[in-house]
C-alpha cells in the first residue's frame, strides 16, 4: 500500500475539510481502475461523553454494561467519511448510499477507554446497475480487538462487467409479529450529523433529497437502527454479539413506523416498516455469537 493512501489522525477528522474535498471532481471508477486501498487511522480516540449523551437521548439506548454496541459505529464514522472524500476516491460521496451494516462486538467497551480505530477499503464489486465498496473498521485497546464492522456503500451506475455478489447480501425473513410502534423524530438531521460527521444533504434538505429521487429528507440509518435496538431484546451483554442490518429504503422524518420481530435460537430477526409501505425500510439480526466469530472470511480484510 502506498503511504500517501494512509490517513492518520490524532483527533476527529475535520468535517469542513473533508466536505470541501467532496466538492472536487472525481476521476471516475473506470479511470481509477477500482476503489483504491485507502486506510484511515485514529489512535487513542477518547469517548466523547457529551456525544454519547446525545446519542442515548436520540435512540433511547442505555449504557448500562458499557457502550451500546452501535456507538463505536457512530463515533468511527468520520474515518469512513474521510476515506469516501479522499481525492484518490473515484466516485463522489454524494452518490454513496449505505446498504449494509455488519457489527461484531467481542467484549463490552467501557466509556473511559482510549481506542485505536482503523478503517480501510476491504472489498469491492461491480453489479449490474452499480458498484459496492466495503469499508472495514476495527477498534482495539491495549487488551486487543474489542469491536469490528463492515459497512457497505452502493453507487448507482454502469461500471463494467458484473462480478459475484457479496455473501452478506441476503437478508433475513421476519415474522408478522409487531412488537413496537412509534412516530419518528423531526429536525434532528444536523444533530445526529454532528455525531457521525455525515452532513449529506439527503438527511438535511427536502429539496436536495428530491434531486436524488427521494420524496423528502430522511433519517441517518444509524439513528433508526439504534431506535430499533432500544426496543428489541438484547443478547447477553457480557458475551460477544453481532448485529447485521440491511438498509432497504429511507425512513422519513415525522412518520409512523412498526417494528416486526421474531425470535431465533441465538437472537432476534427484525424489520422496520413505515406506515403505508408494503416493504421494510430496514431488516436486521441481533444475536449472540461464539468467541472466535468473524464478520466474514475475506482475504486481506
């Protein structure tokens, strides 16, 4: 890997800096020959207690046995933003949509640990009508690997001959049982964007969202996912646990949603369906797993 493709930080990446970089022309996926092996590192990252309080308040999650397992995904997201807006990245971030989140927590993380966070391009594939790139994040402390994730972004377009799909693409089935209903928040796009560093206009402006084919602005997926987790039975807090989420469509601000769930041998399968929609906007599984579990077997990941 070329050293110029390693981004090192000793503090949170500047949102202004990477959003300004996002305005620069992108070389194009065909011209670049694929997504480059960019890596972003932030050593000794502290836990922002004010940000944690905001996150808990917006999602309804608790921090009883350490950080909620979704929170490392939120606070490490600025590293993903830094990669997606890197000048060497071949496609503009404005066209990127999150479609899958896979999280594996090996042990609970306390709120006073200093964390070493590493995010890099792990895999990529060409599809019939788009391209996918997987960003893998690992969180270590002095005791070893604590948490890891694989986040998949999708870009619409024609980029060449299609390759094999991801083994993580198939989503679970959910039952008809509704365990919770609620009305989603409004006016929180900027507030949650301050946590993730994601200020994509599709979460902030109805007019901007319509430019990309959406009816209006909609929630950051991690906020909605956290609200689902707050209403689901949690796996054993002391043991390893895994969360997989398939992001199928937008969850708009100020709308009614229903959470469907079914129990499985080691956890829960769930789906969130907005009122008036026939299909889930989000599908997921939250379950306990073995101590030696891996997210997915990928060479070089």
